[in-house]
């Protein structure tokens, strides 16, 4: 048995009486605690490094732009007096076919008599694309970001914008649609993004040698620490295309073959 005096101030001084075995156990316990603390510290450092790397990957997958963009400034002087503009705005915003976006919204089936628009023999999605200048104009993203290490790779918004060549925006020469497929239906998602662009005034219209061109951008309104917002859609469409879309849908259900035959 050993007697060890605690080297503390006199008023806190005490006598410890411990055996050699107890001292050994105590020493091992202290060493073990030190080892555990060190391992936890090391794992914490490693976690933060991995987390920072993961955050960097997410930033690369997201595509963000300044909330206040210079291209959003000027409209043609006669835009708001234009009959076509009023018709387009009314269809996509006031009478939107996207559920839950307008108290005055309309239904494809109830109001426009499209009973089964996305399936044979109607294929409204194909008919709408045929009304544009490029049937392959639509690029769709399934996710905003791709989880690190995911086995099944999905198209991110950044990837889709790259393929659509719409990272430089606006463009007025070619019709293009690049969207986050928020409604699990590319056409309904497109209509939703156009509606949002109108509703938040994130669009512009110019007059070109091809007629009037509409550029739409939809974003998440929540700004990050740098004052940037996440892009969810960029769309370039000619006014004629938008009017043709409206007439096609308002005209009621029509077989896809009818559309093909009329274009021959």
C-alpha cells in the first residue's frame, strides 16, 4: 500500500491511499480517455474536411446568378398594349393549367377537353414540340444536385444548362427550353416555370428579325450569402410559338397523327 499526498493548496490538501493495482488501473484509464479524445478530435477534423469538399461539389452542381440581373430592365414600349402579350399572359398566369398556381386556373381535361393528353393517340407533348422551330429544344434536369458517391447518376440543372448552351443568358436566336422537372412532366413543368417567370417579372421580350422573342428565367427567390439565387429554368421561345401552343391546347383534343398529316 502506498500513501500519496495530493499537492494542492493547504486548505484542499488530502491524503490518497491507493494500491499499486489501483494506480495501474487509474493510469490505464487516463491513457484510454486521452486516446479516445484524440481519436474524436481527429475524426472531427476529417469530417469537416469531407464536409467542405462535399459542399464544394454541391456548389459546382448548382447554378446561381445575381438576383438583380441587368437584362431584366427594358421592355418594348408597346408590349403591355399588345394583344398577343395579353393573350399569352392570361393563358400562362391567369388561366394557368398548372394545379394550385391560380384561383382562375383551368384544367386540360375539364376546360380544354384533353381527356388523355400525354398518351396515345394524342401525345400533346409531341404536338407542342412540333409547333417550335426545333423538336429537340427541351433539356430537363431531374435534380439540382447529385449526392456524392451516388451509383445512379441523374441530370443536374448545371448539366442541363451546359448541354442546352444556356449558361450565357439571355439568347434570342434559337428556341430552347432548359428546366428543372419540378412537376414530373416536362411540359407541365415548362408551363409552371413560364408562369413563375411572369409572376415574378423575371422575363424579357425583344423584337428581332424573327419576330418577338420571349426569354424566361425562373429562380429560387431565396438569396445566398453572396446575393445569388438558384436557377431552375431558362427558356427562349418565339411569340409565334407561344400563340401556337395556346391555340393547340384551346382547340381541344386532337390525335397526334392529325398533327403529322397536317404538316405534310
